[in-house]
């Protein structure tokens, strides 16, 4: 494909973005009309495609990114000299204006229907460590099932360990404890996890007990020789190293439990299910100047298709939503949903403020040089992943997500902690956009990595699943969105992603922690 | 050995601790005198061995744990009804009273003398991940050197990966960033690490650059084929996945670098060095009622021997020092050292206060039932690990420790985060006491695990290196201290600990993080 000279992110926009530097007099063909540039337009900067009067709204991504501070002629450069935006903190939401539901899409994929009714895209056995003190043991158990060990169990995607750096040295039932517990329970009950075993040390501060008491995990302490499987209702085999008599004995016993589980899990079969069973987490990591104009808007088009299919799309990374939250407020299903989002933003401001930091998404000097003018414009580049449908619900970190449609989960922007929250919430697919080139993967959920630019895609092709850089070479964002959506259905049905083929995902399951290590 | 009925923790104490319940009239032979118990004394509780007048100090661990609130007869039960302690917050330290230096010990071990002059007890190659985004790659590199891969390099203890859950999503040069950087630099320069390679993703928030700029790491970007070794001064080979073109290419290149390093590192030889080259971190994990009367005081005796040898003993776990800090203040080399400790305690109070928590080491209901009366007594059980020498310096988390003698490093009580700080500071040996039975290990430093009680020692003997439970069976704490000290010298010279034999230590290197994930 040939490079195009500009991209219009939404047909309703009155500005377009120059892909390469445009000389004065360059002809832009937009919506059947020709506009000649008035000034030199640097790459990544905006140019008006219609006359915009002083005080009139400037639209990009189909959203208002600010107001004109002077009359702007068609073809004129739009930037800090003639565009500004006041980021108002919303405190009251009398009403919202959710968009109409998109036309229904009827698509299917081949998934694992679990007894809970949820559908997995993978078929794993998880060895879940409740505390760091059992992390090595849990990893050693999983590693006994590498290589040829699963040759007789072709339907099992793997045995993996969920380990982390915490689980003790924290107040009982504090936010930190509760967040970790949600993550561990989310792993145990994940639709991609057909069976699991929990391993603890024994003396950690109630980590195990809290899972039983507050999160309804039913422990299965089986007598020797008895098979431990999901057949026994929801009960989960539980071991502690202190009861078992140390590392080696715990490993041997857990390995035996997994061996007993293998034939049961191997008997699971994929079946044709509606695409409404997709629960897709949206993540951006290592962004660049193209993220907001290629991969993120294309993911937004895919997110709209997921919602049109009846599935769930999860926007996360609250600290990066800040600045564009008013648009999600407007799109919220109800004032209550909008207020839940605002409450999370306010929590973040207070939380980072405790450490003398600010939630500040004002474009940096580099951003401004690259053509981003306002905070709304910058954040919209991230929020573009959420497409255009109504916001149906807002979840706390790692809460179980049951709502269909577009939802927000409160997570940090830090990729592994953010994705871990969405996976714990039940995400059976991750869309991960990257400009600089992240090699992220996260078991047990496949992560489709989408490059924002062709140069990086070519350089890191062993780690990239799709190239959205084609948007600046003539594809529309909608075409790339369709490509992403089809890839989701293929991967959900069993096609391996690049990070799965590389074996990534054992060190990227990272519970977000808030509060002190004691 | 036969069970003894009580233990006196210091010859100057006016109380002893009952090991089992003592009936009234039970004869205690203490310092050549016989004392008959007046009341029933529950196990773990204190009994006076001399008359103590109202207002007089009560001594345990050789330290004042409070004052008598009534006249106490020899043989009488000492607890909340006749003992109290007011925990005063110290704000001014006009003078201190450091004890005289212990008589010099002249011992040696067989260690690796590094070009820096520091001495290693092990000979490792480390693959250090600057950010979680390169954690999987770093682990994959290390795993290529498992099994028989090092058969030709018998002097190399192993190739291990230093990975963690952070390195991005944090403010540049914030406390969080600085603490992580100290830990990574501490690993790179550790005397047990003969050579290392640094691996990053490329776009993480200045993690790599900060190490170069603020911590003096000199990156070595070698042309293909050139050998990368420590021979080239202090320069360290550095790779980023984005420059290398993704996961596989980075792994292959790092594996080649490690292969080039192996013969160089294998050429290192142990030589006889003074025990003054010992730098020993003291840690307590999974304590029980015996921790404060068996293993911790015995470790204190070993710490005194380390100091007498001219080496360094590091007390840590600031949140567990709280309540006994006044005793360390008294023992401080100077008011400046004392004030540095107080400053850290004050920092902790403010830090946990931000989350609505308190630094509260008041004995819990369970502690009180077990015989612990005052906060000073409880904290002394932890501080007992520090022995009786003068406090020479106070370090921030993961700072490089160069001071000889007893020092404090500010760490949380959470074992892996605490030990990681001490290891980063240069600890070439860890003493780890445990009552409930922790199976902790931490590469690259051997961790000697010392059981507080014989029952657990027997049950978890595959994970325990020493049994301090013999203190309640007739050994003195000093005898066990001597046993620990001899074990340190043997392990420092190459004897493997139980956790090294079990292969533990790849998932326990955990940088302490303070401040928000963004
Ligand atoms: Ca993890
Ligand atoms: Ca900013
Ligand atoms: Ca992110
Ligand atoms: Ca680690
Ligand atoms: Ca500890």
C-alpha cells in the first residue's frame, strides 16, 4: 500500500492528522471535497478540513478535543495557537446520553463451555501460590509438566503457576489483601482454567483463610490416593508446605494432584458458541505517536464489533483515561455508572497525591511537538480503544465482570498489573496495542499484540500478531478493526498468538498492590 | 538432651521464662542459687528469680522490658498484673552509651575475592531484568544454563535471573524508582555475582538510563563476536529487546554473552580470607513463641561473633524493631546514628498512617496469653537477633553497606522484600530464623535457616539447616550461637544450604516498593 498523507479518525471530525509533513498548497481529499493546506503542517499535527469559527468545537476521534480560540480557515494548521480546552472536573451528573446499541452481529467461535456457564478460550491447569513463600514450589510443580510431559494430553494447553511477590506482610482484610484475593480467586475461577490447585506456606497472614471465608473458595483436603478433580463440585485442592512437611513433599503431592487432573481436563472439548461469550480486555503498552491514530482507533472498531456481538469489552488504565473521562461520562448508561467512573478518578487523584504526585495527562513538550494539543486529545488517543458504544458499568480492580457491552475496570496503566486485573475479572482475550514494541503475554489468556506502525511490526514480527500501521498506508481504521475482530475469533477458537508460541506469560501475572508492605 | 524447665536469656536478667508449665514450689536453679516458684507459671511466661521492688526495672534479654508495678517476690509470676512499660517516643538524643567492642575473633573462610576488594561466598552469573517486560526473556536465558549446561564449569554456582514486577508505570526518579534502582545495582555489583548482563525492553521509563546516570553503571554495547567480560573494567553488557528485534533474538544474544562469560567466571578460585569479610543479614520469618527465646537470641550470639571477627551484621525489619528502638538508640555509636534510626521509625509511622494503619507492636491477645507482657519485650524478641554490640550505622533500603560491625537497614518485615534489601546492600550470608517453618532461599546469597523448635525442625528437616530448639533442651543460647557461627563459616566456604540444594531463590528476590503503580 502507498503511504497516505493524512488520516481522518471519524467522518464527523473537522480536523485530520497529517501523516508526513505537508507543504502549503497540499491537496487533501476529504469526504468528496478537496481542501488545500494553508500552512506547512508538521507530521502528526492537525489541519482543519472545514472553516471553524472562534468558539466553535474542534472534533477529532468524533469527540470534542477543545474549542477554537480564533477563526480557523479550511486548510489551516490547528494547534495551541488556535485551540484550547479547559479540563473541567465533573462532580454532578444529572443525566447521560448513551448511544444507541450497534446493529447486532451474529458470529461464533469454538470455546470451552465451563460448568459455570462461562466460556474459555484455553484449557489450562493452574498452580496458584497464595503467598510468595510458596512461589518456588508452585513454579517447580508447573515445570514438571513442560516438554513432553503433556504429550498424552493434547487438549491441555499447559500447566502454569500463578505466583506473585506478596501475600504476607500486610494488614488482614485491608484493601491490599482484598485486591490480591480478588486476583487469586479470579485466576482460580477463570474460564480458561479448567482446574487448579492452591499452594500456601501455612503461616501467611490469613491469605488462604480469607479466600475461603470472604471469597467462597471451598478447600478440598483429600485423603491420600483420592482423586482431586472438579467433579467434586467447586472444591479446590489446597496444600500448605508446613502441613506437607516442606518443599519436596509439597511438590511431589501437588504433582500427583495435577497428574490426576490431567485426564479429566484433557477430556474437555471445544464447541461452537456465540461471540457474545467473548470478554476482551483492551490494553496499550509502549505507545508512540501512532498509537492514537492507528492501533487504538482500530481496536475501538473491534471493540464496537465485540459489543455488537453481545460480548464484553473492558477499557482499563484509569490513569490514562483521565482527561477524557467526560466523554465516557456522556456515554454512560446512567448517572450512577458515570458517577462510579468519576469516583475512581477522584480516588486516583487522592492516591497519587499522597505521594506528592499528580494525575497529569497534559501533553508533554514531546507530545506537543508531535502535534497533541490538549489533554482531552491525548487521553482520547488511549480511550479510542473503547470504540463508540455506551459505557455499561465500572468495576473495581479484579472484580468479576458479568456485564455485557463496554465496561471500565479500574487499573493502573502499567501493563502487567492492568492486564492481570482484567484477566482476573474473567477476560478470555486481550488486545494489546504497542508502538515501541512490547513482547507482553499473560497466561491463561491469549494476548493479541497489535503494532501501531509498520517499521516496528517488521522489526519485531516474531512478537507482533497484527499490523495497524496499514492505517497510514491506505487501510481505514474500520478495515483494520474488522481484521482484529476476525483475529479475535480465530485466536479464541485456538489459534496461538505470538506470545503463546514464545512461551511468554509466566512472569507477567502481577496483582496490583495498593497500600504498604509491612 | 532433656527438656529444661526454663530459660534465662541473659545472666543479668531478674526474670526467666518457663518452657513448660511450672507448678508452685518448682525449684529453679539460677546462677548457683535455688528459687522456688510461688505461683503456677504457664509455659512461655516469666518468673522472677530475685525480689523486685515496686518501680524497679525488670530485665529480660539483658534489657529493661518495663518496671514492676508492685513488689514482686522471687519465684513469683511476672506479667501484666505486676509489670508495665510506657513506650516513649524519643525525639532528642543528647548522648549514647555504646558498649565496648567485643574481644577480637580471628577466623577465616574460603571466599572469592573480587576486583572491588569485596569477597563473595558464591560465584554466580546474573541475568538482570530492568523491567518486568523483560522478565520472561531473562528467565529463559537463565534456564538455558540449567541441568548439564554447566558441567564444564564446576566453579560456577549457576546462572540466575533477577526479575521483578515493576520497572515502569512509576514516576521518574521517585522514591519507588530509586529503591528499585538500588536493588538492581546491588545485584549487579554483588560480591556473589561474578558477572552479569542487563536486559530491558527499551521503552520503560528510564529504568536503564537512570542506572547509568545516577548509579554509575557503565553499559557495554559490544559488537558481535567480541567477548563481554568483567575484564573490561566495570562495564556491563546491556541488551534491550526493542533494539535486538524481539524475544527470541534477545534470548539468543544474551545466551551467547553468558556462554562467553562462563570460562572467565569459572576461572575464579576461592582463597582464604578473614571472617571480617562476612556481611550477614539477619531475618526472622514465620515466628512462633520460641523465636524470641531460642533462635533469635542464638543468632544474636552469632551476630556478636561476626562483629568480633570484624564483619558486618545487618539487623532489618524496621516495623518489628519499633518498640525496642530505645535500646538500639542507647547502643548507638553516636547521637547521629541514633537519630537516623528514629527518623526511619518516624517515617514508617507516617507511611502506614497514610493508609489508616498503625505501627503497633503491642502484644496481641495471643502474645499475652503466650506470656509476652510489653511492647518492648515483644520487639526485643526480634531485636535479639542483633546481639549486644554497638549500633554503628543506619542504612536506607538496599543502600550499599560498607560499615563493619552491627548496622540497621530499613526494610519491611516481609521476608523476601527485607532480605532482598540486605542482599542488594551486599550481604553475602543470610541467617533466617523460623518457628512455623519458612522454606525461604534467595539467590545469590545462601540463607541458613534456623528452626526455633525441635518439633518443626524434625518435621521440615529437608528445609532446615540448624535447630535452635535445643535451647529448651539444655543447650545455652551461646552454644547454639557458636554452632551458627561455625555453620556460617562452612557455608561461606562453599557448603550448600538446604534451600540451595532445593533450588529455591529464583522467585524470592523482591524489591520493596513504596509509592504508587501508575
Ligand atoms: Ca507473577
Ligand atoms: Ca503526564
Ligand atoms: Ca498500559
Ligand atoms: Ca523477583
Ligand atoms: Ca521477616
